[in-house]
C-alpha cells in the first residue's frame, strides 16, 4: 500500500479497520484520505494549523509523472 503512495500511518489505520484485508484496506484508505488520523490528538488551534500544513506537505510530490495523455 505504501508503494501506491499511501502514507504508512494511513495504511496501518486502513488495515486495522478492515481486519487486515488488503483489498478492502486499499479501498478504505482512498475513500478516507481527508479523514484525520486516529493517533493524532486534538490540540489547540495553533497545533491544528501546524498539523494541516504538515499534512499538505506530506502529500506533495516533486517527481515527474510516469504517464502522458
């Protein structure tokens, strides 16, 4: 799942929620990409702003695409 570009934390959460069924976990992970991770604690407003910036940087990719239309 991490080879597909999913973060490790989201993969663990998906597998946990889908009884370690990889096909269901992949579907779950892509369906819940915007959901906050369970392990994150809700802090004050300053912390949530910092977490939002960290999450957006986590999904950035500067690699060139492999496919062309």
